[in-house]
């Protein structure tokens, strides 16, 4: 039922809700909270096989520089364990290992994305786990570092994911989030909007065979809190020394914090 609702473009059946049902956003639409997770899973089911190719095409490879910036800021060490949430096809995990990091657990809600990651062939040092950012199947205070790249925007209750990040980190552990954010220069913002809403969905349709998935991407970015609001949410979850670095004029941002 859910699948046909998405394909049909979120018909009235989906929008029907009783007043007591809490709602949230899925792109620009309001949906019952209980449905968002399945809708997100469907998006990544649909694009998994073309996900890596699409990242390179739509960012002209720049996503690799942003991920490198995340790893550079993290400064991996052989004795550092990492939990990478929403790790998908493993980009962050692979880079962490390449830069000398220790064992990584990649957690993702989507089995298809994890499968694609495993197919990339680097298996030593990585445990792939199907799980939800809001209820991580990870022990308390067990990780030296927690990363989440381009995932938290998709999570239904961002506060729960941040609370989970704090829970699984050891005292002294490092939190790093890479996410699309809010463009700081008005001229760039205009160009970026044109690109996001005119080019991206067409590319998604042609390359990944799913226009709506990339329309959702553009919309979900606009619904995500700006740099300062998200920094305040991280601090609100009990993480300390929150710092922000804008990447490519705020198209993406890195948020760093520590569990003390
Ligand atoms: C845009 S991809 C990012 C993948 C990878 N981190 C990267 O940067 O290439 C977002 C990933 O987050 C996962 N995801 C979405 N919601 C999630 C949740 N609640 N818990 C865990 N993973 C989730 C999706 O399945 C998808 O693999």
C-alpha cells in the first residue's frame, strides 16, 4: 500500500490523518510520523543500485571532498573504534580505514544499501548492521567516534538519533555529522535552488530511474534545520563543544561535538 502511495505521488489516502496522529515532514509533504521511516526506506531501496554513481554525477565528485573533510577532522587512529550511522554503501567506513582507523560498525536501516557496500569488497575491519539511528543496536559507551553522513536529515526524530549518538559514545568520544545545510551566499543559494529543483530530479529520473527520490532529496534539504539550529540541537542532546564548518558555501556542513 505504502509503495503504491509513493509511486502515485502521495494521494489523498496518505494525507488523511486523524487529529491525534502526530505528523512530520517527508520533503515538503506532511505525513503521519509512523510512515516516514518506510517512505525513507523505499527511497533508498529504489536508488541503492545507482546511489554511488548518482552521488558522483550530481555533486561532480565534490561529495568525496566533503567526506574527506569529515575524516580529516576526525583524525582516525588504529585504536579508535567508529560507529557510522546511515553508513549506506560504506564511503565513510572505507575512508576511515584508509586513513588508519580501527574497527568500524556501519549501521543502516536499509539492507539494500548495506549489501551494495559489502559488494564493494573491503570486508576486513567492518561490521555491517541493519538498524535504526533512533534505536541503535550498539552498547552504551562503546564507541570512540560516531559519524553520520547525509543520514540524519532523513530520520523521523532527530533528537532521538542525537541521544543515541551520545549514549553509544564513550566519555571523551567524538561526534561528527556531515549533512546538507543552508547556503550562506544569496547568489549561490539562487543557483543552487535552480539546480536542485530543475536539474536534480531530471538526473534522478534518467540515471536512477526515480525522479521522486531526488525531488525528495532537494525538498528534505530545505526542511533540515540551519547550521546554528542544528548546533543547538546537538548541544541539547548533551554533547559538548559543538563546532560547525561550512563546506562549499554552506551547501553542506560539518558539525563536531564531544561526549564529556
Ligand atoms: C544519503 S544516504 C548516505 C549514505 C552514506 N552515509 C554516504 O554518505 O554516502 C542516507 C542513508 O541513511 C540511511 N538511513 C535513513 N534513515 C535511517 C535511519 N533512521 N536509521 C539508519 N539509517 C537510516 C539510508 O538507508 C541511507 O543509506
